[in-house]
C-alpha cells in the first residue's frame, strides 16, 4: 500500500484517539501533506508528529499553537475536533471573572488564564500570562497569529522578542501594542515571577479562548476536559 493509502486508512481503535490527534491527521490529509512534509513545515520531528496523530504523545499547548499555524486552521478546531461556529451577536453583554476561576492553558514555559472565556464571539481576547521561559529556544521558536496584540506588564521584567525588532525590555507598568502577524515571543528576565496582561484581537486567537471557554485544560499531561 502506498504511503498516502496507509495515511488515509483509519488506525485500529480510532475511536479512542483524542480529538486533537484526529483533527491533526484530518487537517494534514486534507492539505495533501505527508508527515515528513508537515515536519518540515512546522519544525517538528517526523516521529513526534506520528505519535501525536496516533494519540501516543500529549498534545501540549505549545504544539497546538505551532500545528494550527502550520496547517492554517483554528486552534479550537484542533482542541475539539469539530469546526468552530461564531457566537451570536449580542448587545449589552458582560462577563465577570473571579480570581482563580479563569479557564487555563498551561505548558512547561507559560501559564495562560482566560477571563471572560464564557463570552463567545468577542472582538478582543484578554489573557493573563505567567511568563516562565528564559529564552526563545525554550519556547521552541517565535510564534505568529492573525490580528493585533496589546501587552502590559503587571509584575517582574521580560523582553518581547520578534523577527523584525531587537528584543524589547519591559518592566511593571510598561506596555506595547504590536502586529501579532509579526513572529514574537515573551521571555522572562527577572528572578521574581513575571505576569503580564495580553489583549489580542483577531479570528485566529479567538478560537483558543473559545476552547478555554469549553473548559478544556491543556497541560503537559495532555488535553482533558475539566468541566
């Protein structure tokens, strides 16, 4: 059987494969990409992609971001395995987030909290981030997504790295507004904890907040529902 035929065949026990793994496989095949072609596109080893597709490796937050960008699909589609539908328009909406109650997405290098995650179809996405990474290499490289981003440092110090500018040092009270399509990364420089408020606008990043609103928790142990 050809490689393409083997890829198209459903693996044994496919019903037990997590939704992100199925979404990854379906998106890759829909674009006519082999695992090696996708590996070259997103900068992940062939063996890692194979394990991710077959549910044999945790689909962490960092991997979700990189794969969704490389395949040109919404992040929520990767998490839930189903196409995203925009929330209905509304007037006079509001959402209240109590301390410590926000849905979270966690990786080894950053921890994200999503206030107002229950409010769908938002025009901007607020994210509270505990920055942990000490270098761009620790993050696996720069990332980009459609839209614009506002960054405000709450405590600690950090640098905003990008593919167009020299690293930008930022401390408590400093802020920057930038084009999210410019590849970028948050890097911690202080010994004490570094926490920032990031407000993103753009269709791509909104899908991640939608996934958080469905109470998915993304950790190094995998993608699990918490509510």
